[in-house]
C-alpha cells in the first residue's frame, strides 16, 4: 500500500474512534453514569434532597459533616413574595392624588421611626484587606444591593456580638441628641459592603428583608406537590448542610413542556369529538331508542335500538371506535368476526330480487323474506327462457351485467356466477320495456332498500335510509349488495386498510391515549397530569417522561387487546399508572438512604393499590393498568437518574439498567407476537380481572357479545 493510502486511511479510523467515544459518552451522560461523573453528581445531589422527603430522614453516614454550616433545627422553604400584578399596579397608578397622599401618610404613621428608615450617619471604618480577600470577585453595587422595600415593615435586629478589636471599631458621628446616640449603639455593626459604602457617602438604608425572593417558581426536590399534599418532613440535619442548601438555591427545574402539550391535545380532541358526534345516553346499562320508520316492505313499523349508556358523559362506543379507540378487530383479522361475515355473505349469495306485484318497488332479499301473495321472487335459475337460467345466484335489483357499461362485463373481465363478487355498476342503461313487461322486471322496479352498515362488528342489512339512521348506521345509496361495501373498514374509520378486508390499524395503541370516554374522564386526566405528571417532568425532563408515558400506555393497551379484545377502551390510564410507578422506583433505587424504607414505600403504594381495586368496576381497564404499571416500572429503572453508593452499587445499577431495558423490549415483542400469531379470542376468565359481576347486569357495559351467526336477513 502506498503512502498516500496510509494518509487517507488513518484520518478515517481516527474519526470512527472519535464517533464511538462520543456515542459512548452521550449514552453514559443520558443514564447518569459518565466517567467524569458530572451528570451523575448532579442527579445525586437531587436525589439526596428528594430522598429526605420519602421516609423519616437519611442515615447520617450519607451526610457530609464538613459541609455543615452549623446547627439548624429545621429547613423552612423561602416565602415566595411576588411583585404586584400589572392590573394591580395600573389600578394603583390611576387612583386620585389625594388617595395616594393619604395612603403615604398612613404608611409613615404605622412605622416605628418617622422619616427615613435609617438615620443619616457618618461612619468611618477601616476594612482589613485580608477580609476583602476572603470573598474574591465580589463587587458591591449600591444600586443593586441596597434598595427600599415598602411592602415589608422594618424590623430592628439585636446585636449578635461586640467588636473588641480597635481596628474594627466603628466611630459614629452624628448631630442627633444623646438619646439618638444611645439608639445608634443598638444598631448592629455594618458589614464589609455597608462600611465600604457608608465610608464614602451618606445614604439612608432600609433593612433588607431576610426572606429570599425567588425569581421563579422552583420545584423543591424531595417535596413537590405530592410531598406537600402528604406533609412530608425533611430531616433537619440533612437540610442544614451547606452543600444541600446551595444545591436548593442553584438548582434549575426543567420546563414541563410535554405535560402541557399532551393535556392540551387531549382536551381539544375531546371538545371536537363531542361537537361532532354528541354524547351517548348517560348512566349505567342500556337505553332503548324507539322510532316509527318505513321498512322495505313499505310498512311503517315501530323499531327500537339498544344503546349502551356512558357514565362518563361522553361519546358512544361506535363513535369512539371511529375516532381511534382501542379495538382489536380493527387492528388484526379476527376469526369470530370473519366467520360471522362469511355467514352473511353466504346468505346474500342465495338472495334474489323480490318484486311487488303492484309495481310499487323491489328489494334484495332471501326467499323467506319475500311474500308470495304480494310479491314475486325473481330468481334466474327458477325461470325458463332467460339467458341467465344456468346461473345459481341472482337476480340483483337494479343491477345486471348486460345493462352495465362501467365496468362492463366483457372478456376477460366477465362477471362471474357469484353475485357477491360483482362490482358496483357506476353507469347503467335501463332496458326499453314497460313496467308491465315480465322480462327484466328487476331493472325497471324502484329499489326500496340499500345496504346499511351498523354496529361495531361490521353488520350489514338491506333496509331504508330512515331505518339506517335510527340504527346510527352508514347508508350506501350507490350499492345494491352488502358484499359491495366494506362495512367493517367503514366502522373502524381512521386510515383505510392497506388490503381490503384485512384490518391493520396498529396505531390505535397510540391514538387511544388521546381519547376520553367523557367529561369526568377528562377531568380526572387533567388533575393527574397537572398534579403528578407535571411535577415529575420538572425533575426528569420532557424526553424521559414522554418515553415512560407513551411506552407504558402503548404496552398497557397491547395487553388489553390480547386479553379483552372486544372491549372498546380509551384514555391514558395505562400511561398514568406507568408514571405512578416512577414514585416507587424512587424509593427502591435509594433504599440505603432511608431509616425506614418500608414506611416510605407504603406511602406511595397505598394509592396505587386503591386504584387497582377501583379497576374491578365497570368502565375501567385493569389489564391496561397492570401492564402499564409494569412497563412504567421497567422504563423508570432504565431511564430515571439515581445515586450510587460505592463502586459495587454503581455496577449493580448498570446491570439493572441493561436488564430492565432489555426486559421491557423483550416483553413488548412477546406481546406483539401473541397478539398477531396466537390471539386469544375465547377467554372466559379474563373479564373478571377487569370487572367483577356482582349482579347479572353489573358488567353489561364492559361485555361485548360477538355475533357467530348470520344477521343479513334479520330485518327482512
């Protein structure tokens, strides 16, 4: 190899090694285990503060005594003294001048010392150079460090010590009375910055309030909204540490972008869904909708339709499916539904055109649905002298191969003997015959019924438009046979199937997270996400919390599709249980720091146990809750930063990251294989984990009875 080749290869190898090094470093920084340990130390400081709120304190061996400033009985969070709002300041400025003067007079009367807050004094002090060097880089700026605060009353401090060094004594010169001189001696000695300023210029100071005013609403690690709600106590010996107090002041929260985004999208989608589809009957059980509608027999009949009530005050089941709810038959072919649809097609294959003798119309029906006294069943193979006498199927009302121009029945695209495979004729030429002619009567009659798709299982009947509207179905005025329409694809909605009659909407595992069953469901979601999810995102960041939220929700719905495939489910409950699992991981990953780890674990586990028991009631998907919690638990172990206790603990947790992340991916792959390769279509005990039937109709709203027989001729 030439020297030029060596020169060209070496930089490429160096760049490849550099890329590998940067990749390893990025992954290590993300998981908080980088060699420089900067990110790990950052999360370790945060976890030390959070751990102090979970139990009754942190063991003393984990506290650095050298960093202690001194004894402190307890840590009091800073009071958030906020500025007045723009509206308040505008209103204050628009007040009459007399009111402002009156307010100022009353304020001065309420003060202990009239006039200036601090009298003008002339103080000369010698500032030792060694004290100035103790705090290098500090520049005193009078316009920033000395200010007046009218909103806080001045309080006088008692002197803490006396200055005995002659060089540090301050000579107070004043033209005030002897009483004022005595009063001045009670004022504490000025600090280095105050002495420096007062030595050069006489100024009037107001005592700066001891309360620290925060520039923004910080999240106090170890407390948060959950800690405040449960009134957790921080251990005073831990919070007195100089390092911990410094971390609390310097820590910067993440912005909860994901929490606000996902909650906003969910609320907007629900508002749109209610505006478009309306709400179902409210309550538990079923409601009966009754109406007088014309039927294909030309009779006005009283028909009824059963609708499932919705206790959440929201859309109907069929509407939720159309919006993208979790529903297994729309995600993969279902054996039970395929069998039922095939029975309907077989029944339609034996149908023919039933023509009324008075010429009032015709309808496609089976032989048993055609009255011989009022109508004639126009079957080709039962009639002599027709060119279609050899066909085993037909005729079809309003459709005939010899009268259809688009698409035409010409070789090699001839229409077969099976009418259920005929296409929709888009251009028909009517035969030039009178209504009284016995020939081609099926082409001259008025069609009284068309295909109507209704329900959540792809059912289709031949009926009138009014009857279809009563059943809240999809009426097809362009078709003549149920076999010519894709009922199940239309009921599923969303993106059409890639292949006809082959459901493939796997993305429902994701879209169902943004849907809700009703107003009460949305309220619960908003409260949880604005209370718990937002608080955790401030700690973890939007990337980590979004992976846990979406991953837990998708995995929970995938398990629900396997065990209860025919139940319509919506909502981010699986995601919320995955987020709640993070609270338990916090305790387990840092159990060495707690004096009573079991007590801390019990505090966060009790609400989850209650929610699991609540999942045994109707309209709660416990399968999604359980698997969402389990996947959230694994993802939290893999993604949440934590502290380590020595080299062995660090290696143990590195192995835990790999095992938990690998387990989550492997278990998800197993669920996908079970869902597609070996689906559970018959599971009598699965419903009991989701709803316990205390009464015969207690779980009626959760149960879906899959049809296993033909329904084509049920209204003929």
